[in-house]
């Protein structure tokens, strides 16, 4: 049974904050916002011994931090608040395109939403359902979603023993689809169309190169 106590409502509902804004509130707000800020500022933006390759866990976050195109938000909904979670996620997609960015750097826009009140089996299942409801919405807009939580068993691309999608609380990241996402797209056939429409022949080459280099034996589940 996955169960952790949720944070109190006073620690949630922050709105979308820049990293400097979040940092300035940490000392007074504390709680979930402080935990989220600490995690974002360290884990995805830095390397990890078990990652299996050099560089940051999420290669785009260090540049996004430099460009000030990251936005953080903490939502206080619980497992029973499916409609509210859906609305918060949809708003995150809408706000992504409004983040100020210099021409040519739009792809570094990122919205990171934390749901500390959903740190349970029921909460995680609810958020996964809300994400599924956004699958085609995201695909048709060339957007990507990444879901992280403390109990994630998703394997790393370069080291199958590494669990890169673990976070101290349920966290949803929304960002732009980029050509370098080929490893994530390769086994998600529904996303081939939008990816190839966006990146054409160079994207097709990336997909084929990844599949050739990481082919799985017959009968092996594709995750």
C-alpha cells in the first residue's frame, strides 16, 4: 500500500512561480513548495552516478533555468479532486505558451506542477487518469508530459536499474516536444505522427537510429 501523509492546505495553491520567486517564498512558505524547489534545483538539473550517461538527469533544465523559462506550482487537490486536477493540468498547458522566451528558445519553456496531497495509490492513479485525458491534447500541440512520484518503477533509458522518474511527491512536468525526444517517442507509436510532422526526415533518422540501437527481443514488453 502506497501511503504518505499529504501536506496541509496552507502549503499549496501557489500559482505559477519563477524559480527566483519560489526561492524567495521558501523561507516563509516552507512545506511542499520548499521541497519542490529543493528537488527541482538539484535532482533534474544535475548529473547522477546511476544515470548511465554524462550530463544532467534532464538535459534541458539547466538551460531553462538560465533562460528563466521554468515555472513551478503546487496544487492542493487530493485523490477525490479529479476535475480540479484536470483543470490545473489544462491551465498548465495554456500557461506554457505564455512564458516569456526569446525567439529560438521557446522549446525551453517548462511548467512543473506538484500535487503533495496525491502522494498515495489513489492520488497517483487519479493523476495518471488526468494525464491520459490529455494525451491527444498534448500530442496535437507538440507537447510532452512527464510524471514523477516517489514510487515510480520506470526504468532509465541508459541504465535499466536506475529509476529516473522518482520525486519526493507527485510531480507533472509539461514542456515542448523536441527532436531529441526520439528515445521517448520510439516505442510510443501513436506519437510518431506528430513527431515526424514536426521534425521530418531528421526526426525519422533519429527514431530509426534509436530503434536499431535499442531493439528488444521478440516477446519483450515495450514500456
